[in-house]
C-alpha cells in the first residue's frame, strides 16, 4: 500500500501504513537482537482498574508487542490498588532484567498520584518518556547514551512530518495543546528540528489567527473538530492528534479528530485522518522505544528505526 493518497486538495498522510512499516522495522531489529545478541526486548504494561478504553489499549499493546517478536508482560491490578502497592510493582519491574520497558497505563484511580508513580519508574525503562529525566533530556537536546526516551505520540507525529516534509528547518509550527504527554514534548521535538514553535492553548488570544501562521499545525486539545478550515494556512501540513467519539445519530457514534477534517483538507497541503493517522503511530513508537531501551540496557547502539 502507498503511504500517501491524494484527496480533493490535501495529501492524506497514511499513519496506518507508516505504522505498519515501522512495526515491520521493529520486528526485523528484534530478530537481529535475538540472533546476534541473545536479547529479546521485554515490555511490561501495568493496568490498574477496569477503564474500558484503557483495557482496549493495553490489549492492543500486548498483541503488537508479541507480533514484533518481543516479550509482553501484562500486570492487571484491581481498581482499589493502593499507591504503595503500585509503587512496589514498579520497583519489582525496575529490578527485573527481562523487562526493558515499563508503561503504567493512565489515567490512574483517584487514590494514586500519577506523577509519583512516573517518578518511580527507572528512567532507562520509561518507554512512555514521561519521567522528568527524559523530559529534561529532551529539553536539553541530550544525545548518544544520554538521549531521552521520547513520548510515543509526539514521536510518531514527528516521524510522519519528517517523512512527508523532509527538512523542517525554519518552518513555523503551531502546537495547540500543552499537555505533558503530547503538546509540550511535541514543541520540544519541533524546536530541535529548528522550527519556530508556538505552543497555543485554551487561553491563547485569537487562536484562529495564531493557527493561520502555521506551516505545521499540530492539534492536541481533545475537543472534537475545534480547528476549522479557515484556521488553516493554505498548503499547511496538519497533524490531528485528537481521538474523540461523538454522537453520529441513530444511536451510533463515530470517531473524529480535533480538526474539522473536510474543511481543513480543502485548504491544507497535507493532513492526517482520524482514524488511521496519528493513532496507530503511538503503539508502533512504543515498540520502537522498547527496542531502544533494550539495546541501551545491553550497551548496544539502538538501530535507526526512523527510516521509512
Ligand atoms: N493513556 C493514554 N495514552 C497513554 C500513553 O501514551 N501512555 C500511558 N501510559 N497511558 C496513556
């Protein structure tokens, strides 16, 4: 399958196909690690409680981990789990040499402080890239053995952007949303690519005008179809991180992004669809991060999985 298709105006950036390719490259890298180094990367995912969306994600992560030839360790803890019990589980996984990556699925129940749990994860196993050490390494541009593990969703967005645009240097990038999971690391990644970055958010004055400056517009606000077609500069590349389920009438629902797709696609140069855009990239990047973490744990240089 081609990784791009042309719609009425904009090129549709096919994240689903790109993610499939990335998972293939991860699988090949895993084969080499097993054959040449006797190393099988292992990813542990911890799910606390019964949140239906989280259960779907965790199942999907486990399945794709195994499909890539890696070991998957799933730990399901009850909704009533105490913070101390979860910290004890994290400590056990930190100490386990077969576990190279640890992901504690968010959100966590109210009795548990997510920041405390994230801080307890060994930064070298923090395949979510949420630990302050990894956030700091990203911000300071650390490289080599000190390079950060980068949060999966913004890493996936960056891969799609570089694949589509090539060199991003000098481009105006506007990121709408300032979460620790997407908006902030996305801004840092684009800055490292020498973009001129604006991080916009709910208090930004005249958000449509700010968005219209963007050569690269990344929407990560979690508000269905908030970004309209007339907020998009003609020819811009639009990356839609939103996954929102809305009422489609007749008792049905459908998924939409943070961008009003049809309007924006009529103006943009390229755009990611929802579903099939950024979404599939997140787990593919999680697998890539797990390979990176496993290699570093063994003193090996991680493979370049970027080349798409
Ligand atoms: N919940 C929704 N997205 C994520 C993610 O990327 N990582 C974790 N740990 N939890 C999530």
